[in-house]
């Protein structure tokens, strides 16, 4: 665990909690977009919406990793 940086984790935790709320919204949008793109394949915008929502779902992990990488030691 030479790469363990608990300070970066603790600093990034409040931001990750906010991102978790956004990821829950993103998950709902992703489910709706996936269902709409399956029902009507001609709606290409629903696929883009589902992909954007998927990036919202991954946001908490990206934020924690970013904060951990910012701490030098």
C-alpha cells in the first residue's frame, strides 16, 4: 500500500458524496435513456443521453482518484 494517500481521500470525500447524488440521478437517466433507445432505435439522442448519464455514474470514483493523485506524499 505504498500508494495509499488517506489525506487525499478525506479531502475528496465531501465532493464524492455530492457526486454520488449526481450519480443516482445519472443512473435513473441512464435507465430511461436505455429503455427509450431500445423501444425506438431511431432516437439516437437517447443513446447519447444514456452515455452522458453513465459518465455521471462514474463521477464519484473519478473525483476520489483525482484528489488522491493531487497529494504528493
